[in-house]
C-alpha cells in the first residue's frame, strides 16, 4: 500500500463525515439555504487565496520544472476555473460574486488558512503537498459520490458545482498523489509523520469548513458599540 493510500484509508472516516454533513447533503439534494451559500462563498474566496499562496510557497521549494508545473497548474485551476462553482452558488442565492469578496475570516477559516500556510512556509516540499491535498481530494470524493448516488440533471440548482468537482478535480489531484508517494520513498520517518499530521488536520478542517458555512459561524464576541465620530 502506498503512502497516499495509507493516508486515504486512515482519513476515510473524515471523508465519510464530510459527505454526510448537512451542508454537503444540502448541495446534493438542492436544498441549501441562501445564507449558507453566501457565508460559504465569502469564506471560500479567502481560503482559496490562501491555498494559492501555499502553492506558491511550494514552488519556492522545487528543484525541477516538473514540480513547478504541478503547483502552477493548481494555482491556475483555482484562479481561473474555481470561480465557476462559486458563481453557481451566487446565482442560486441571487447575489453578485463580486459583492462577496474581501470579508474577514471566520474562526474556522482563519484556523485552516494559518495551519496550511504555516506548514507550507516551514515544511518540506512533501509537507506542502500533504497539507494542501485534502481540499481537492475531499471535494473530488464528494462530487463523484453525489453524481453516482443522485444522478443530478442539468435542472438541479447545484448541477454546475457538482459536475465541476465530480469531474475536474481528479486531474490535478492525481499528480499530487503521485508526487507525494515519490517523495515519501526517500523521506525520513519524522518527515512522513509530519506529512501525515498535516494531511489529517487539513482533512478535519475541511469538515469544519462545511460546518462553519452551515452554521454561519462568526466570532462569538461582537462589537455592539457604534463608533461615534465627532
């Protein structure tokens, strides 16, 4: 069993929990509410900015153009293609995508972005791949399973979102899986332990991200005093 197969097997309970989460089930059944859609897009826009930064940090650790191209493909995918599922959510919610950008991070989103960027800054090439891998891996799993179990038609409100992640994510994900397996062959046990920890924590935070969006998570203490300008 390869290193990434071990990671996938160990994290299976988290993948299953993500699929069973009410947010994901709301997508599958076409019942997700407007406020959940809006909160998700606000937070995911900022998260995706951070994962592109993590990929850029990965490029700085590369010694081959093949590895640079792998990260560059991921950056291009997020920057130029991943706007489509966001626009699907915005269309259903009846809001403009441009109006949901630049908002503060909720606690879970902040935790996730800091975890990812810290690992990418201080870790190895393998650690950078491992910490960013659960995002495409889980979304691919969710999309493929929704397609298989629900067989959504073009009239489904989230058809574009489902087909996007069920069909396009594996293309870049498989390259990352293959490269991580290659790097694991020469990595020390300590590095492999760190790669495993990064992967598992990111997987947990993927679940928490869905939960954050579904529950409209915000900081618990709000400033209720209006600013007075003399």
